[in-house]
C-alpha cells in the first residue's frame, strides 16, 4: 500500500509544472509534504489491518469512525493520486499549526495532561516517529501513563524493532509500563513478546521470569488474571511438546518410503508437503535436502521456492559441499546477480568442510560459473580477468589454507590447474600460458605418470604445434615410471606418421635406451624381492627348527620330572625292594592319587611302617586340584547350536555354575563343557551347547560381557581347519562414516559419561569402550551415530575437547589396513591344496622368536660335514650320540645313592 501511494505521488510529481521558479520550488515542497502524508497514512492503515479495530479504539480521542475515515482516505489516496492533494495540504498545515501551538503551550505549562495527549496523537498521525517518541518520553517522566497509552506506545515500538538491540529497548519499555499501574493487558503483551526472543541466549529463562512476575502481580485479578495463567500454561505445554518431538527417534526410513510413494503418484503439492514433514524431524540429513532440492530444480522450477529450500539446506547442513554446489547452480539458473552468488561462495568457504577434497569441489563449481560468464569472443574483458584471478586465488587457497589444515591440498592431480590450462588453450588461444601451467603441474610430482603426459600431449596436439608435441613426448619417455611402454608407443606412432628419418632414428634410440633401462630396473627389483623372500624362508625354517627343539626339550624335561617323582616315592620304601615294586609305581597322568597302605609295600617291608601315614605333602600339592573329568570328543555336527567362550578367569572353580545363568537367558542350555588341563586346572575357555540355533545366535550378543572383572569373548563354534578364512573379530575394519573413533580418554571415563557428552550432537546408537583382555580400559572408544551427518557434526564439535583434564582426539572410524607380509612358503595339507604356513607361530607376532634353549643343549642346525673319505671327526669336547648313557631306573638311582 505504501509503495502504491509513493508511486502515485511520483506520478503526480512527474506532471508538468507552470509558473516562475519560486512557485516551482513551493510546488515541490508541497509535493514532498504530500508524499510524506500519504506514506504516514499508509503505515497507519497497515497497522490498523494488522492489529485490528481494538488498537484504534485504544487511542484516546480517536473514534472508530475517525479511524475508518482515515483508512478510507489513505486507500483513496492510493487509488487516485491527485484527487485529494489539496485536502492533504490543508489538513497538514492545520496539523502543523496545532502541533506548534501545543508545543508552545507545553513550554509554558509542562503539566498540561491533555496537551501531552493531543500532541502525541497529532505527531503519530503525521508519521513523525522520532518526535512522537520524545513526546511520549517526556510525558512518561511527568505523568504515569494509562494502559491505553502504554499499549499504543509498545505496539509502535514492537513494529519497528528489527534486531537484538531494539528488542532490549522494548524490554526496558515494558519494565517501565508495568510499574505505573496494575495492567493485566500489558503483562500479557509482555509475556507474549518475550516468547519471540526464546531463541536468543537466556530466552527461555526470560520468558519464564516474565510470566512468574506477571502471576505475582496480576494473577489474582478477578476478570483478567485467567488470561495470564492460560498463556503461561500454553507456553509450558508447547515447550514440553517440543522436547517430546525432539526426543523421538527420527523416522527417516518411513519418510523415505512415503516420499517414494508420493513421487510415483506425482502430485506436486503432496510431494512438497511430505518433504517438509520429513525435514522437520530429519533436518540434519544432507541426502534428504539433496533429494528435495533436486526435485524442485527439475520439476517445479519456481524461483522463490527453489532458492528458499537451497538456503535452508546449507543453513541446516553447512558441512555438506554438495548442498553448496547445488545452491550456486540454482542461483545461476534463476538469474541471481553476480554479487549474490559471490557472497554465497564466500560463505561456503567458511562453512568448515571435513575433507580437503570438498574445498576442491566447491572451487570447481564457482570457477565453472565464472567461466560461463565470460564472452571469449572478446580478446579481454572484466569477466575474463576475474576468472583468471579466481583461478590464481583457488591455487593459493588450496596451498595455504587447506594444506595447512589437512596436511594435503586435496588436489594431487592438479585438476583445477588442468582446467585453467585447457581454458587458456582452447578458449583464449593462449598456449604460452597453458604450457606454463602444465610445467607447474609436472613439477608437483605428476611427471612420473604416463596419463598426465598424454593429457598434455593431446592439448598440444589440438591447439599447439608438432615441435612442442615431440618435445613433450621426449620428456615423457625420460620421466614416466608407471607405463613407459605406452608413452614410447605414442612417440613412435607420431614419428611414423609425421616425423623425418632423423626424428625416427632419435625416437627409436631413446625408446630402446629407456626400455632397456626400465627392464634392468625391473630385473633388479625382482632379484631384490626374491632375496627378501629367500630371507623370509630361511627365517621361517629357523623358527620351525627352534620350535621343534623347544618341543623336544620340553618333552625331555617332562620325562625327567616324572623320573624324579618316582625317586621320591622310592624313598619311602626299603632299599631292597625297588625292582619288585617298580612296575606298579609308575605314575600315569590321567590317574588320581596312588593308593597307600600295606598293599603298596612289599612283603619284606618294615612292620613299623605299616599303617603309618608317610609324609606326602609334595604329592598332595600336585594332586589336590586334579579333577576326574572324562574326555568328551567335540561333535562338529553341533557347531550351529554351540558357541565358543574364551578369556574367562582362570580362578573359576565351577565355570559351568557361574556361566549357566548368563546363557540360560538366551535359551535352553543343553551342556556347558569347561576345558581343564591334565592337572585339573581350568584353562579359561569352554563350549556352551544350546537346543536351538536361535539361542546360540542370541548368545553371541554376550560378547565382551564382564565375568568377575574380565571381558568374556563369545564367538561361533567354527572348525578353522575347514574354514581357514573365518575371523572371530566381529567389528568392521573398513571406513564407517557414521561411527567415530575417540582416543585420549581418561581410564576412569565410563560409558554413561561418554554417552552424555556424545548425545548432544546426535542420536547415539552404540558406544564401545576398548579394553585389554583383562578388562582394563585403553583410553579408546567407538561411538556409533544414526547417520553420517550427525557423526560429522560431532567430529567438528568434539575434536580437541577436554575430558577430565585429558584432551581427546575424535575422527571418523577408518582403521588402517593391516599389512601382512608375504608368506614365502606353503605346506601340503593332507589330501588338499597348498595351505599358507603361519609365519609367526602359534603364539603370534608379539612373542619373541628367540630360541631359549641353552647353547650346550642345542642341536646342530645342519647335518655334520663329511670328510673326503668318511665322516668328519667330532669336535673337541663333543660326545658321540652312540655313547649316550642309557636311561636309569629307580633301582639304579637307589644304588647310586647307596654307594655314597
């Protein structure tokens, strides 16, 4: 309305004017006053429409009919610009005279209440905002204002409030208003206005404070106190509802299915509505914004709607470079001015992308836009210079800003520089600049790649000359290391079709020399690799011999220990009965404690020893923990309903009793088979057999559950000899963009404390604290979010955070690939193909590979060398194997002791 009135006034002003110069100036002044008057009328009319007739009735001395007349006058002024011009002039002059009279009257008597009211009314009617504000301020300093005057003043100030400072000014005005009288309407207006600032810092506390004070002041008002209570109750109900919606898990999958359904039907209104509903609950999902904006770009193509959605998308997910690129394209597509697009691009640079390649992508999108602005038919233009400056700035930005942050430029192949060189060559016909750019590309580590040289060659072929093509290929032959044969073939092909005999001879000589040198290098590399493989084979053979010697030594020590135990038993007998009792006194590892008593002694035993308990504490210490556990062969046909449980505490006396309550929660347990050593000690693992396979699958969820302070490992029961590729580790070792890896955590940090920190940045699906086999924390954790965008946001906010005086590091989960050395040898499996040999032995790489066998007992690694006509003599001090003493019996040991 105000615009129409201003246009009308402009048309009136554009009419030809007659008369002398003085009259012309007077007419211009009148026209200016008329325009101001029309604008003030339009503002008053708009306010009337917005607030309603109650606002007009609150003005003291202004009737409803007066308001209607003013509104009608303003409306008619819009429709017919010059018809009532003379009426406005006369009324304005009359009001100005009245304002001057009232101001003079107040200068004489400042306590004239009615003069204040009339002056405020006239100034407000004339649109003098600054003067009416000063008049109200002066009146409020002298008199307490009525509820109507305060509401009128507050409504005017609220309509002009634009930013935070203006809002604070309105708050101060409300504080003055509630001190004059008990006015429920002012308190209600105060509370409703404070709700609008809830998004600011401390906004929620401000709203509650205003309503609490309002209840204390006017809550007991007989007729209007109820409105305050109702407003406060509705506000708190809205807060609770918002919290409930925020706590609910986003239903992205359901919305995606609903969107697919509506897309098939094709109703634009319904499709737009379902997208908006989905974005309310999933505003941080970049893929949803991309799909919505793509639909609008391709189907609706409404400028205001498309640009609005793109703007909202980058505000919700500023870390997603695809949204910024699409936004730039949409702005260009709908004709947004260059300044607006440039401002949006600068915002994108400061958005904080999480990958170096994202900056390369956004620069490419902006450079493509600048290239499309250039008219290349002209030799030089402002747009072309801007494009070149942007290319130079992009290279400098990637070198300084991006490389400093990510330790990489994000553009190792120099794609931006390649694009610049193509533009200079093809569109600007500036091959000199293109060659300089390609020289810079090659100096950045790309000279060893054949495809880079062939790109340069094709550019020279299309826009350069044969001399530079030949020069480029000659350099490529010397520098290329990945596919030199291909480059040599291209050079020879060019010389065959275009070169002279001299050029052909030079090309053949260079290519043969280069290929010979390459073959020589490859042979040396192969020999070196073969030598390394031979060394690995030798080391593996040495480890094999060391394990065999260690096993033999262990077996020998076990035999000596058994013989020593036999001697200890013979010490309890008479020395003359050894040979008769020897066969019955050999201990067997699978038997229990040997019988004692008279039958154990011979007929010639001392009668005084019969029935006397001999001292046997050493035997009791060894035999006490033994268990009579029958050996049960494992039935591989039941692997599907069996789980393997390991890493259990060795101190468990009754493993089956402790574990049964845990596994019965998963299903019916048929049997729990703990594994014991020959001495009866629990070995820390067992088998749990269920009735159903589903119960076994549920039991796998108990993996890493703590049992007496130690994490229990639960894995499927699989025969690795039949399934060598089976891996027990159940966590992914690939890149997971929705999962975070956190290091540097204090050892005292619990799962609940970490979850409290992480849930502020998204919905946490799982948290895993990494521990060692004993259950002690390692300061590492994996946190799984619902989607990639939440994880990316958490990385930006949590990396470098201090947790209990520890600075943590947060990154997207991407475990490094394990580098297994090549296995140099293979062994023939019985009845099967070659199976790789384990290099590091049964105990893994972490164990030492040194031989712990004393040198005096080590066997020679290779057969003894033979002399020319027979076996070589044994070394000095060596004892021949044939002279090895026979094994001694218990009787031999006894005779040996008796001789001393």
